[in-house]
C-alpha cells in the first residue's frame, strides 16, 4: 500500500470485537475489526486478475469475497483449545484463497505451512478431507498438543515453509493448505494495533 500507516491509524481508532467462536475456543484466537470499505473494494479489484493468473484459476469464474477484517491475536497459550494449537486449513474447496496484509514487523514471526506426517498431506481437498480429519482427531485425542502456539515441527506435523511478517507485505495462498500463525508469544499476544500482530485478513472464493 502507498500509505499503510493510515490503516494502522484507522485500526487504532475503533473497538475490536471477538472473533466468532472465540468464547468456545474455535477458529482464530483473537479479535477483529471490519476493514475500510475502500480497502476491501480496491484490494479485490487489484487482486482478481493476479490471483487468477498466478494460481491458475479459470478466468470465467467470478470472485466472491467473504470477510475483510483487521485481526489481532489475543488468547494466551494456556487457554487455547487443541485445535488452536495445531495447523489448520480454512476450506477444502480448490479456489478458496486467503489474502493476508501484514501491518506489523518481522518480530511477529509470520505464517508457516506444514505437512501432516501420518497422511503425508499438505493440502486438504474434498476427496481427502474426511480421511485427514479422522486421523487428525484420533491423534489429538490420544496425545494432546503442547499448550502453546504451534511453531516448529512436532510428532504429527512437519514445517515445510514460512512467509515472514514484514510491514506492508501482502501474501496470498490457498486456504486448503495446512498452515498456522507463526508468532512470538512474548510480543504477539497483544490487543494494541500499534504494537500487536496486526494483519488484515481477506478471504475469496472463485
């Protein structure tokens, strides 16, 4: 963005709300605020042809946007649910795309990607989703994940890549990839937009 600091200033003026499911410890472990409409419109208009070209999405498919929100991590590691302590996927559909704008620095880590050891899967599809979930839930029921935000490899998942946070960096990836926020617990659990792990999360389907 030409003026990313303006987004931080915007986020600092308004009240964030808990992510849906936060009380039940489901989904994103933090709080959110709706992004400005002009950002949502402009980023969608700009990205549609790029996403189609780079991710081999058929040109005739229409783009559909769901949420476009500022996000801040808020939950302490000791209160995370087992699902929040492991890599996840957003959707098993082929053209569900997550777009992430970092409005924080490299000290906040980034986003990491993983392979599930038992199944060998890195991407969850409609065809392998049920098998993956059967194995995944069996694993976490037998051996609870460590009470911490997921980072490096474990007995169940191998870290295969990472995108580092950088102020004003925009990244896009398929939501079907197994991934997790890769954070610095000492810094990133912070509800202040000027010092926390502030991102803008936008999700598209084609």
